[in-house]
C-alpha cells in the first residue's frame, strides 16, 4: 500500500518508518507489525478501524479539495479504510460550520468533524458542540495549538505570503515596503475583509509585524494599509483565483498554501510566485480539528482524526503546501522526504513562525473594528 | 420624452422614437460589456491561446448537472408553493380587505432585513420536523418561498392592481362561476404577465441562493458555482456564462409556454 | 369602504367594525384566502425572526440594551448611512432607467421579439449578483479592466480622474446591473395596464405627450412606481455578496457588518449581529412608513 507516488520517497520512508515505526508502533499500535493493510505511519488501531468500518461513512464539511490538499486526504482515507466520505459545502465559513452542527443535530447528515479557525474552536467549546478526543500523536502537537482537555487541536498552519502573477508584475515585491512602490498601483489585494476572512485578518497582522508592530499591537498594520490605499496600490476587491490568474489583482496577500496551490494548478496558463515577506517573523494561522458532540459516525470521526494527525496524514498536508501542526516534530525525526522539502519555501522561515493567542487576537479585532474603516480609504 | 404629436389619430407608438432607441442601445451596451469581459476570460488558456477547454472540463463534471437539476426542481416547487399561498391572499386583500395592505407590505419587506444565517438558525431550532421533510433538499423550499416573498408579492400586487377585480368577480359570479372556477379560468389568465414575472424572479432567486443550502449541506447550483469560483479561475468564468445562458433559456421557456394561454381582457391594453 | 353584495350572501352588509372580524362565519373568505399565507409567514418567518429580537436584547447574563446601544458607534452609523444612501440612489437609478426601458420595449412599434428578449434577460440579470457580477465588472472597469486600459490608450485616465469602481459611485454602477432588470420585470404589468384609449383620449383633447404623462400616465402608475421603489430599495439594502466581492467591506455597509459577525471566519458575535439586524428592520419600517404616506396620496387617483 503506497501513499506517495515517488519510488525514492517510498524507500526513504520505509527506512524512516522502520526505525520510528518499530519504536512507536509497538507502543501505540498493538498488532501493527505484519499488517498488510496500512503503511506503518498511518493509524492501524484494529478495534477503531473495525468500529469505523461498521459505521461505513464519514460526513465532513467545508473541505475544498484544493485547500491544504484535502482532496487527496479524503481520497486516501477512503481508499485505506473503505469508508465513504461525504464532503458537503466546501465553501462554508467557520461560522457556518458551527451552525451546520447545530442545525443538523440528530440527523444522519450532520457533520462528524469540523475544521475551523481558533476563535470558532473556542466558541464551539463554549456552546458545547464538541466531544473530547486525544489522538495517538497528541504529545507531539505543540501546546499552543491544542486544548488541554482534548476538545480541539491544530491540524495545519500557513504563513502570510504574497501571491504574485509574474505575467503581469515584472518585478515581484519581496517585502512589505516594496508593496508601496508606484509600479504596483491598483494591484495589491486581500482575500476579503480583515473582519470576516481569516487570511485577510492575518495579512493585516503580518503587515503590522513587518512595520514595527507586535502581536500585542496591530495598529501599524492598519496604518500600513492606510498608506497603501493612499498610494493607490490597494485594491479593495475580494481577491479570488480568477482575479489573480486573470491579472486583475496580480498581487494577493493570502496563506502560502493557497498561493502555492494556485500556482501549481494554473502553471500552464500563468506563472505565480509565492513570496514570504522578509522583514519580520512570519505571522502564521492554524486551523483546528474537532469532533462534533452529535456526530452520527463517531468512530469514523475518530479514525479520521487519527489519520489526519498521523505522519501519513500530516505529510499529505505538507504535499498541499500546508505545514502540518507536527512539522517541527517530524523534521526532528527526519520523516520528511528531501524532495518534498525542496518544493516548499525555505524551512527557516517556518521555524520562526508566530501565532497570536486568544487575548492578542481579540485585542487586534477591536482595533480593527474601530480603525480599519476609518483609516483605510480607497 | 418623444416628439409632440399634433395629429389626432392614434399614431402614438407606431415606432420607437430615436431617444428610446438610443436609450435601449446604451443600456444594452452596459449589460453586454461585463458579460463579454467574462466570456473572453473564460476562453483564455494562457498567454495568447484561446479555446473551450474550461467549458469542456466543466460539462464533464457530474456535480454540475446534479446540482443544476436539484436547483431547477427546487425552483419549480418554490414557484408552486409561493403561488398557491400568495395568489388567493393578495387577491382577497385587493378585493375585500384593503386595510390589510400595510400588513402585507410590511411582511413582504421583512425577508430583506432578516439575515439568512439568522433565519436558518431560527428555522432549524424550531423545526426538527419529520425526517422526510427536514432531511431532504425539499426542506429548502420552505425558506425559499420566504426569500422570494418580496418579489413574488410585489409582482402579484402590481399585476392585480392593474385589473378591475371587482368587475371581474361580479361578472363571473353573475354568470354562475364559483370561486374555484373564477380563480382558474378568469383570475389566473388575466394575471399572466404578473405570474410570469413572479415565476421568473423565483427561479432566479432559487438558482442563486447560497447561504441556506450551504449551512444545511445541500449541494445546489449556487453552492457548486461558489466552490468552482474559489478554486478555478477560467472555469469560474465559464460557469458564470454557462449558468447565465442556462437560466436564460429556462426563462424563455417559461415565457413562451405562457404565450398560448388565452387572455380575457376588459378593454384591451393593446 | 363599502362591500359589494356577493352572490353568496343575500343579507345587506353593514359597515365594518372591528368586532366583526371575530365572527368567522361572516369572514370565511378572509380566513380561507388569507389564513394560509399568514400562517405560513408566522411559522417560517416571524417565529424564527423573533429569536433575533431575543438575541439582540439579551445574552446569557440576562436582558441588556448594550448591543442595541452599540449601534451608535461611529463605524456602525457610517455603515447605516452608506447603506441607506446606496440603496436609495441605486433604487432611483433602477426606477428611472428600468421604467424607461420597460416603457419603450412595450410600445407596439418595438421590434418583434424584443419584449421576450428583454424580459427573459432581465429575469436572469435581476439575480446576477455576487462574485460573478463583481468579477465581470472588475474585468471591465477595474483598475486593470479592459475598458479602463482601452480608455487609457486613447488618452482618458479613468482612475486618475477620480473614478473608482470600489467607491460609492462604482457600487451604484454595479448595483444598477440587477436593479434595472428587477424594475423592468416588476413594472411590466403596470405599464401594460395603461389603456391605449386613455392616451387617445388625452390626444383628442389636445394634450401632447408631456401632458398625457403628467396628468394621466404618471398618476396612474404612481402606486406601482412607489411599490417598485420600495422593492428596489429593499433589494439593494440587503445586498451582501456583491459589495463584499467588490470592496471586501471597505465601504461600510450593514449586511457586510452582519455577515462578518455572524457568518465569517474571524469572529462570532451573535448578539451584535442581531442588534444590527434589528437596526435594519428599523430602517425598513421607516422607509415603509414613508411609502405608505406617499401611496395614500397616490391612491386617490385610482380610487381604491
């Protein structure tokens, strides 16, 4: 059973798996040795797999195939365990995901698992929408990315980057200061409103870090965009794949994994570069997994989570250019193939990534609410 | 507006005056240009190559046709339910109880101000309903009738206002028709253009509705369009044009099928 | 208001009093015809909306007016005034242009098939909104749109001259794309209701076009025009996807504010959203009152 397609990677992994699998496997996965069903780094807990198979299906929501390689993740999971995955509403927002859990409580169509922003993970906890579960690899998930009682945990993260359409933009901007140059008039766009879209919010935060602000002070970010707007470089429209590829918004501030995935997808039409601005530590954002308290297929849900957080699943995220939550742990153990590392932006950047915690996020939100509309005038 | 007519004959309106033609042309251009821009982009394949690859890949996606069929079905059901509930109500209000007009007007604008996400939250909290209702896409018809309400009500309101309802009812009653026959054979045919308008608007609204279907996890056409829009550039443009053309054909279908009905008119308008 | 004696009841109908509404037998018609509609609206609109009210005036700590008071914040006030102005202006644009187009298209001298073409196109365009519409306009008139670029090539710098697709004027321009068709569809029955005999009568009395419109045509159309304006206003007022796609909420508008706190990816504040929605209801009630006052005057002409 192979998960990856490249032969050399398979050999490398077999070696790594042999070393790590033997040590971890015997501890966490009894009966793993000799199982022909799964690769050593994917979950092989027999009891759980049997229970999940008995349920036969899994309801997921808000997982676009091109987002962090969820398309492959779903396909692999289905193939490995023979469980049908019903993927609904790929474009739902985090708020809509929580609403779907509430609205479909008690129905067999209800979502089993959710993938939401941290603010919504906290809201879900408050509203009692999740059930606790700690995956086998719990210990190697960074502490600042999980809930102590197991109600939610981070699955992958990205950093703020510039996606640049090189057919339209002759000289790609490398830093925040570059964006202010007159040659980029009308070109720089965010992926929505900073008050409503996670990537846009992160974009302003990242701009703040790159202009003298800090995680406790987001105001320089708003001031930067005010300057950008005054210079006529800021394009307020909601950047989409179409607007980036067509060149209407040739510079898009968005998550790195989205920009890189776009570049790969449209490579036949247009050259898109993904650049992480150089001035400051990159600002990152992670998404959170949680199992619905009313999940119609709880065992399939738990197996899904085990899969996502296993080395196998985390590598699939990485293939989609989204850095898995356990990235540093996996790098330290050497389970990431060189060829994959080569396709990503330089790893040094990701070692330094910073995340805002709840208090810092809320403070930043109130600053945004008060100042954004006032200061940023196109 | 048009040239002063001094002749006493009913010459008004033999031709469209040049001012009208210019207006139609300018407005037509305004509507065509953005569509042309979208169309040009949908055929783009990179560099200076143009071709139908976006369309080809689109029509091969099953999800496109399934979601389209679902939306069309929902649209027809919504029209049926809307008219069933609204036509008698608006008719009776106009004929007998004009005092209720303010209430009707107020109700008809309420859907504008209740955010869809609030409505769906309220609906699902209230109705855990039988599973055959709540678990199938037909559940969407209930809120869709509400969403279409401002438009369908307004179309019927304007339509009924243009009729002399009192004379119509008295005439048909004096000829022995009961209410049922009256509605079927007299009222509806006279409301043809208003009904067509209401139906057209409802189809457009249902085809474009996103929030309800998204939260309730139904894969309607709008959900599908939204998903393509986020992920594929030229396919999104192709899908925009495709859905425009498909909906337009559906509209033409509704209009032309309504042509055949005879219209009883009191003092023809034409 | 007198009731015509219906064929079913032989008794003389006395002047209506409120008490009579309680008597079902006499008002079987109202109950039968209007009852289902009211029940439907109660079940599927009013009851769910009442939750809104409950959320706006209280949270888990009890009743509070803090969220409603929050409507007075400067950015919220700006959002409301932007929304109202945008809706009022785009509704006016739709009213005038849509009315004119509908009128010319319905004249007997119009080319055959024009009416079907325009009506069917209008039905589609009336709901062509959101991201596809925004993209279509950005590709046409955005800072790098093809018309903008073409104009620059012949020497006209749109954006340099101060035009911006992303400002209020740009939004109005884009809103017209669905306001005009909506107007066309809604006003057709009313224009059809203008009998030719009235025009001929006016002419035979020596009036020209302008006199006809001023004394006959417009007064008769006025109730329908007001009705249509109300619809256009509401349509624009509640529009969310289009302005969001065009401006990402840079121009504060109430539906976008609501969506950010109820349906977004950054924050979740149901009470704030509910208070904003209450504000929207308040605005629509005011507009409705203006409409009712105007309609009462206009209705004098049609004798209803």
